[in-house]
C-alpha cells in the first residue's frame, strides 16, 4: 500500500483485480497524540475495503514498542467482524 493513496479511479481498478495480498509498510502509519501508530483515515478505509474482499495483509516492518503487528492493525482499522488471524495470517 503506497504512502500516498492513488486517485479514486485507480483504487476502483485495484478492487476489480484479483488482489491476493497487500504489503503494509510501517511508513504508512503516523503517530497519534499519545504516540501510538495509527493509519490515516484514507488508508483505514482502503484497508477495510480490501479486508472485506478477503485480501491478506502482509506486515513489512514494525514499530518499537508494538509486540504484535496484528494488535496494531486491530487497533487502527479493524471492524468488529475482523479478527487478527484475518489481518496477519
């Protein structure tokens, strides 16, 4: 997933392709006021959309102080119907 999101038309093209996995680098995350890594709103929406399609998320690198990448993703963008095994299988 790129740091800057593409135009909506390109995202629609991605959704129409048989995407199997997304690579999610730590550089996509920002830090909130308490210092925790969070995904920007647009990235949250894009990631949620792909998770609904069953796409796997691959974590490329981590943040200091975050024990499990699945915990980070769950706190950033997962809805109640998504569990950690779906995010970081």
